[in-house]
C-alpha cells in the first residue's frame, strides 16, 4: 500500500508525511534508494555515473580506432632505402663559399634606380593638399606632384 501524501498550503512543494506514512514510504524501493542516497551519495549516484562514462569511452574507442586505421591505410609506408634515394636524387650539395661567390656574380646590387610604377587611368594620385596653419610648407612634394602631372600630360 502506497501512502497518500497531503500538501501543506504554506509549502506547496513540500509534502507532509505522518510518521506512520514515512515508515511505509521507507519500505518502498524509491524510499530505500532515497534514504541510502542521502547516506552514501557517491556510491549510489557518482559511481554509476563515472562507470557509465568509462564504459562509454571503451565502447566508442572502437569507432576512433576505425578512423585511425583508415587514415593509416592512406599513408604509404616506404622503406628507409627508398626515402634516402628519393631525397638524395633531387638534392644538390650546398657549400657556403660557392653560394657566396655565385650571389656575387649575379651583378652589382648598388647599381639601381627607383622608378615609379605608372598608375592606371582610373586610379587617383592619393595626394592631399594639407596646407594650412601650423603645417610646414611642403613645396618639394608639391613640385614632385606637378612634375608627375606634366609627365602624364606629355605622354
């Protein structure tokens, strides 16, 4: 026989059980589990949870092993001799002195001139006239811009 519980109006979520009802409730499976859970919470709640995590990881390890097996099949195993043959066939021996002299023979690196790249027809010059109070007179930049405009006009 399951005891009937009565609600108190002040505590609507708490149910009141008389001592006789409580003794009957403790004999039910839920009552036994509930009282034991209060005494040993880890044994009845934590341990089963940890065990389920452990066994789930063992079960899922089969799926991960399949993944790695498939990946390993795609990668070919080559012998050490084949690796040495393929790497040494494409290499040339490098000597620091030879590289230094080879780079010196490429030409004089001090003999160059800075040349401005011509702009497209629809591209702006990106020159702002910032002459105003407190700004220095930038006549050299203004003359360079004017010279560039003259070059464009003459072309």
